[in-house]
C-alpha cells in the first residue's frame, strides 16, 4: 500500500485562477496525475497544495491556419485516436498510443507527458529503497549513482511525445501571471535532471502548436521496451523526413531525428544534411539513417536495462523503422 | 484550498455523498469510506490495473485518480455490473475458468466492459490483448481471459440479435 503525503487541493475552472493558485510556494500542478501521484507516493516531493487541471477547458484539438493546436488537457487516448492527428501527424498519434497502457492513456494528458518529471532507476523507488543506497542529487544528496563524480543529474526525460513533437518543430504556450508566452518545445527542456524544465513554477502549459507539414513528409516513432505495454521507453527515437515528392521515391530535402530517454532533454541528431538527396525506397537509406543515429545517441545507465545493449540496439531499431516507412507501414 | 473535500458523485447509478481528505485517491474512498471492496488495491502506482474502475465510462486506474477530481462525475465499479441477469463477462470468465486467484479479475472486467462498449461489435483476440494491456494477471497466462472476453462479446451480439 502506497499512500500519498498530505496536501490540500484546488480544482479551479479558469486558467487565470489556476495560475494564481500556483503562487503558493511549493504548489504543484496535477493534470492526469499518472506521473505526479506515483512520484508523491514515493515521497519525491511534498507539495503543500496541488492545483488540479481536471476542470479547466484545455481539451481542444483544432486547426489554426498552418498549425494544429492541442490543448494541454487532451488525454493521450484522445490524441492517439483523433482523426486530425492521425491524418496530419501520424508519428505523434503513434507515440501517444504507445504511452504506458490503455487505462493510463485514459487519464494521462499531453501537458503532463511533456512536463513529465525525469526518471532514473536510482530515484523512482520507494523512500526506503533510496535511503538504503544513499541519496543522490535528485533526492537531496550530493552524488550521482549513474555518473560517479558527476555534479549534474542525468535522469532521463522518458516522455514518448516529447521527442516526436520536437522533431515536428512544435511550440508550447505557457500561461503565467503576466500572460502568455510561446516557446519552442525544445527550449522547454534544459540539461539538469533535477530541474529540467525552463517553465516558471507559476506557469501553466496550456497549449501545444504543431506546424502542419508544408510538403510531402514521412515520419515515424521508434519505441523499444522489454514488455510491449506499460513500460517507459528504453529506446525512443522520432524520425521525420521531408521529401521533394510524395511517397518513398521522393528525395529527402529535410530530416529531423530526435531521441528521448537518454538524458533530461530530448536529443537532436546533428548533421542530418548528410541524408539530403537520398530516397527512402533505396535500402541503403535505412543504413545511413541508422549509422547517423547510432553514432550520436549514447544511452547511460540511468533507466532500467543495460546501457550497452540499448546503445547497440538503437541503430537496429532505427534501421527497421526506416525500412518499415519505405515499405509503406509506419 | 481544501484539506477535506465533500464529494458528490454517481456510484453505480446511485448518488453518493462522502467526505474525504484531499490527498486520498478514488481507490481509497471506494474501499475505506464506501466499503466497495470489489475494486482491488495492488501496486498502488499504475502498474497493475487491479484497481481499474470506469470514470465517465472510461477504464482508469483508481489508485491514480484523486478523489477530489471525481466531483459530479460518474463512477462504476465491478459491483455496478450487477443486474437482473448475469453479466455476459462474468458468465464467460467463469465458463473459461479465466480467474484463478481472482485478484486481477475485477479490474479486468471493468477494462473489458469499457472495451466492449467502445467497440460495439464482437471483438478480436488482438483487440482484447491491446485493450487489456494495462491489466496484469500473475496466474492465468491471459489466454483464457482473452478467449472469455471474445466469447462474451459474441454472446452479447447474439443476444442483441
Ligand atoms: C505504469 C506507468 C507507465 C508509464 N509509461 C509511460 C510511457 O511509456 N511513456 C510515457 O511517456 N509516460 C509514461 N508514463 C507516465 C505518464 O502516464 C504519462 O507521461 C502521462 O502523459 C502524464 O500525464 P499526466 O496528465 O498524468 O501528468 P501528471 O502526473 O498530472 O503531471 C506530470 C508532471 O507535469 C506537470 N504538469 C502536468 N500538466 C501540466 C501543465 N499543463 N502545465 C505545467 N505542468 C504540468 C505536473 O506538475 C507533474 O510534474 C507512465 C506512468 C505509469 C504510472
Ligand atoms: S542521474 Fe544520478 S543524480 Fe540523477 S537521479 Fe539518477 S542517480 Fe540521482
Ligand atoms: S493498484 Fe492501481 S494500477 Fe495497481
Ligand atoms: S487470476 Fe490471479 S492475478 Fe489474475
């Protein structure tokens, strides 16, 4: 039996009231609660008050000119099944549909998925477990068990939607006491697993804006876990190829490869220009993409499973995903 | 800010009114305030699905639902599938010997019932496997559960004619 620590709760119906309630020092936002509640049950924080988004009107999915606008409160189940998302951004629909399990996707929201706390095998444990090993940087101690001697926590952002949305150049709308600001999703994250979000404590993520592909595009999301369900990603790579013509015979004119589950920020693979001019129909393209990703993506022993195995399997899974795209499956 | 919440919601078609501390989950309110112990408490952190109930018709793990957020909403537990006739899922699970220790069964039933209503036609084994992917069973190996849910959906269809 895991009990929650004591806290008070507010369930505002207006975004402004939620933001005002976040002025209480230590207050935390709770959306679906599927990340926050297990973490509180594990005593990773002790907020005096939770500000619930359950009654806020943040459940919209609409088209606004050349963008799709998704409310932070949209559940992952709704996102995975939404016709507009399936048609315009299949890699996002796929990632949302692979999060956790069906019952958790009915609760978990997109906002919560993007603001997901970073995870580490040494910290997502009961308090007694953590105490036995000795506290680390993320649990009030002075050392890191993953990188001995390390002074920065490298706990992993294990959100399935974050790498995909970064690969699609999404922006997020943050609503704070002074109003709204729009930032690229990539800029929401910073390289510190203890405080990995650049959002201010009294800012609410209210909306995600994703530009619709201006031309032909093929995109995929690669997720590998030990079990086919429930587990957080152990390998997580979003692929996006912009093409000069529809279909697998089109030549790559833009490519974006973004990995999750490595450290506290999604990691963008560099030098993707090397892929320009290649055609997905050419079997050598899958190898080229796999080599590029494999050379740059280096898993650590922060999430469960052997890091060496994960490292070796990244190019394998990426190659398969590109081959599947070329074969018309996604 | 509330430390104690006074909740009014619909539980298995009947209105209930109950006070609970703000940090309690729906699972705790069901089991320790309302004596609805059909809903099981397993891992308490979203991993196992033993605590699955239906919230506004959708299957959710009640150990991760804050009680305060069910205000005014519709909650259904395994007790709420009781009716004048035996529910086709109970009958099929029994017939297939798909419950051994039975600890996972109430959660399986609630997830399966939500799935059958959503699909609205006889389901395939693959759809059941996907739909129940958040509900662990340590005894049966799943095969009999999947068969039973498929059978229940076919029986419901036959009954609807
Ligand atoms: C067993 C299990 C398996 C899981 N597997 C996966 C998985 O495979 N992939 C995956 O990506 N996730 C997984 N999760 C985590 C989680 O279910 C999802 O990431 C979910 O989308 C989180 O959304 P939520 O609304 O429940 O977040 P919450 O728990 O409500 O919030 C998560 C964090 O974000 C903050 N927050 C929430 N909404 C906002 C907002 N609008 N503005 C600002 N801050 C906000 C909260 O304060 C909290 O810190 C799993 C969880 C469990 C319990
Ligand atoms: S990466 Fe290091 S500091 Fe961060 S949670 Fe893991 S063990 Fe702790
Ligand atoms: S008890 Fe809720 S999922 Fe295990
Ligand atoms: S019957 Fe024992 S856990 Fe499923």
